[in-house]
């Protein structure tokens, strides 16, 4: 099982995603449809969630058709 972090920047929850590498190799932003940042254990996910005012840890798994499921 994998864990992801979600936060509420506006009126709906969004995943904290893996940063996109820029031309200068800075990893400082992502697009909302980017790949979610996944964690192997809940403790590590909670450490990331604590960085966000509205961060929560959710269980994350991919279904067989490649779409994510949130539990």
C-alpha cells in the first residue's frame, strides 16, 4: 500500500505532486495533473502533510486500468 498527501488550496482537495524539473534543475512547482508524490509508509507521508496547513494523509493505490483510487 502507498500513501499520498492531499491538501485544500482552494475549495477542493488536490494531491501534493512530484515537482517538475525546470531548465535549471530546480524542483519548485508542479501542475495539478502531475504524478502524486507517493510514500511507502504513513509516517513519511505524515511528515509531508505536516508541511501543509490543510494536509491530510490518504491511502493510495492504482487500479488495473491505471486510474488512481483513494481510500
